[in-house]
């Protein structure tokens, strides 16, 4: 009973953080758009100044459009979509190879360890790859040159476990509820993608500049 109540409390905290993040992300470009158009109408602007105000309004509109697309993607992540039997080891190796140029360009390293060689799960590969990509790019925003991201996959009971460790510091440590702060749509996208595959994903601990993230997926046939 207590475990169920704790899970429900944490889920409610996630939902509140999600709504707060979406409100913040939508309100910023809307405010910028309003201010740009208001300035363009109120002051006797030269053609050059009017062009500057309209350009600022266009940039705010594009920012808003991107956030709305992100919101739709977050909603779609709740649906598992078409799943297929997938060897997690092979999937992560392909992902690591595809991401390597991004790490090379930033002077960072991406290390992958998988044991055993065959870990079979059922996922929507395209959605999982996209969500992992967004999450890794999110971590790299705060990564210094020479930093290392380590990913390890293994069997853990009747589940597959993906553990991600990074020495790239995020701006603010996790809150008392264990929620990542600042809350990000990239984290929520990956969390929902794992949940849609009947798994889970969360930040497990943070020590200094090191963070550990952990995701679980049920083994196929378990």
C-alpha cells in the first residue's frame, strides 16, 4: 500500500513538473511575440526598426511552433505504437555508432558496455532511438570537452536495464522528490517512451558532477 502511494505521489509530482515546464516553454515565446508586435504598432518606427520588430516576432513564432511540435511528440510518446522484437545490444551499438560524430565534434566520449550479447525486448525502435537522441543531446548541452558519457545494458531479473552515467553537471541538483531539476521535455519524452513500452526511466542519484540515470524494459517473453 505504501509503495503504491509513494508511486502515485511521485507520478503526481512528475505531472505537475510537466505542466509547469510546458507553461514556461509556451509563455516565453508568446510574451516575446506580444512585445515585438506591440512595439511595432506603438512607436513611430523607421522601416529598418519595423523590420527588426517583425523579425523578432517571426523568431518568437518559430520558437512557439517548435514547442507545440514538441508537445505533440510528448503526447504521441504515450502510445507504444508498432513494437517489434529487438536485440537491445545491437540496437544500442547502432545508436552509439550514429552518435559518435556528435561526441567527436564536441571533444567528448561515448562508451557502451553490453552484457550479455543478446537482450531481447519489444519496443518501437524509431521512437526509442529518437527519445534517446534527444536525451543525450540534452546532457551534452552541459558537457565540457573531455567529458565521458557511459551507457551500460544488462539483464536484471526479468527486465533489461539501461544505466547511463555522465560527469556532465546539470545546472541544478535533483529535488527532494528525486525529480530532475530543471525539469526538461527531453527527460519527459524518454520517460514516457519507456513507460509506453511497459518500463520506467528516472534519475537514480547525483554526486558532485556525476549523475546516474536508469531505465528498465521487460524482457521479451517474461
